[in-house]
């Protein structure tokens, strides 16, 4: 079985893309929360946005680490 080499060169770009999409989804959910009168839907969207905030915190920490590793040549 041949193992794939760990290629981390695009990690920063990939993580940034995920951050951008998560922020976009967060904002769209916020707009939907403002427009809907369905309390169940509001609670569902609010819960999703809480999870998105947690995910963003982790992704921001990860992108910092990856950027440092990239700068250091992934040593």
C-alpha cells in the first residue's frame, strides 16, 4: 500500500476558504433569524451559529499555526 506524502502547502488557503464560507453562512443565518417568525427555526439557526463561532475560533487558531509552519518551511 502506497501512502500519500503529507502535502501541507495549501492548508492556509484551504482553511481561509473554510473561514470565509463559515462567516458567509453565519451572516445568512443571521439574516434569516431577523426575517423569520418561526421560533423553532430561530432557535435552530442560533444554535448553528453558536457552533459556527466555535468552529471559527478553532480555524483561526489552526490557520495561525499553519502560517507559522509554512513560514518556517514545515520543519
